[in-house]
């Protein structure tokens, strides 16, 4: 898979995408991530990529020319499954979206910045808009990194244990229950007996029950969704 990320502040993206699971996936050739600086595509002699909004108001708006030039250049070399814009007005990004996008061949993610982007960019180029939550961020770089991480870890071969991704929280509209590791007893607190019983059927049932309980207590909205679908 190839992911092209377009940003007004590309330096924000470089380090986080070079480490941990995403960094290893890049090193191993599972994902090819390219970061593009919008200023490399502007025709303005002062390298401006933003301007005041028509009609007045606070904030600045990313101008269409460098975005069109960048995306058209990329599309001239390959076809893209989706051209995504990170924006507060977008659909909230969920696990099912990561699942769907993880089987793509090529993706573009345009990071919002300042007050937003010229609407003509959205009308003519963007195929999907996503938000990662109902709060304000300084730009779309953080959502782009979150989405890239969520998508990349689902690509076959990226995780050492493929089952790990399939059993993650949210894959079945449930969050994971408690997990334990060594030592079996720590400061008077013991690991539940069922987990050391060796009875895999009982362990699986315990984990499912704990997942249901934890989702119902902590995320009643998810539990309602799960209950409706089951």
C-alpha cells in the first residue's frame, strides 16, 4: 500500500511515522508513505499557501492552487482509491473505516490547517472526509497520523500475530476486557484462576463476558450498538 500525506506543516509528521509499528512496516516494505509539503507546489513567489477568506472573518484558508497541483501530480502517476480530507465536519473515523481502507492500494490524505481549505478543493478532489473526534486541533496532521497508524497495522504481515488485529477493541463493537501478564501474584492481587487453568474454551468465554461487562459500563453507546446488531 502507498499513502501520500499532504501537509502545510510536514515536519509534524516525519518522526511519528518513522517509529514503532508504522516505522517497521515502512522498513519492511508493507507500506510506502510519502509526505508532501504544500509549499513545494505553490506558484506564489513568497511561497504562500493561505489567504484571507472571502466575506471576512477570522482565520486563514488554504488556497486551492497548490493543493490541486499536488494532487493532480500524484494522480498523474497512479490511481487512488480514496482522496481523504481531515476535517472537523467529516464523518468520525471508526474501526470499520480503518478495516475498509486497509485493503486499498493507494490513498491520499490531505491535512486540514488554519481555518480550512477552499471549498472547491472539497468539491472537485476529495472523496471522503474524516474527523477523529469532537474537539479542535491545530491542524489535520494528528488525525492523519492516527488514521495512518490504524490502517497500517491491519495490512497483512505488519503485525507478527495477525489474530492480534482481529481481536482488537472495536472490531466487534466491543472494547477489550482486562488483560494480565507475569507475575501471577503482585502486591496481593492475583491473576484470575481461569486464565491459568489451561481451559481455552473457558478462557474465551471469560474474555467475552469481561468484554461485554466493560463495554456496558464504560461505553454504553457501543454496547447499545452491539446489542442491536446481535
